C-alpha cells in the first residue's frame, strides 16, 4: 500500500505472546455443558415416552378390532365363537371338535401378543359381554382389572 507521502509501508501480522498455546475448556465449563444437556434430556424424554405409550395403546385397540373381525368371520363359518380353551388360537388352527365349517386361517400369521409382550385375554362366553366374548389386553401396567386395560367392552360397565 502507498501512504500519502508516497513511501511504501509494510504491514506485518505479529503473533500475540502466548498465541501458540492451546486453549482448553475448564472443568467448570464442561460440567455446565453436561448440566444443560441433562436438563434438555429431562424435558424432552417424557414427551417422547408419552407419544410412544399412546402409540402402543392405539396399536392394541387396532389389534383388538382386527380380532373382532376375524372372530365374527369364524362365527359365521362355524356357527359359534371359539370357546375359552380354544381361545384366539382357533383363528389360526382348526379346532379339534365342532368346527365343521372352519374354512381358513382367519388371521394371516400366528396370534400376536399385545404391544407390551403379553397374550391377549379371550373369554367366551364373556363376563362383560354376556351375549358375546370378552377380549382385552392388560395394558401398560400388565395388571388385570386396572383402568388402563384395553377392552372390547365399555369401561362404564366394569
């Protein structure tokens, strides 16, 4: 660059003393970052957990509805619903007795478990559906008779 007087000036970039040293985070700074991350995790995790649990409940309700369709088809073909000992297994394998009209597996695969890993409970004749069958999942708490059971009957009749 030229100065006003016409003399050339030279600009030199000089390193500051200590600039070659590597700066590092202090323990306090690292702990502060960990606390912030833990706080964010504590806020976000319950939101994802509740959505996951709601998805499981919806899946159980859907599966019960699919069982109801299959059980109705079984009843149309055979003339009765499966007995309690035959259970939902009668939808996959022909029962040994009194199943002359059994035409097909009424569900494509083996009888699935509920989203929490438990067997669905089937009872015919039903205790709550006296003219039909009871079909339910124990729900998230896996305890029979609690408020979170997913059933094929109205909760008010319990």
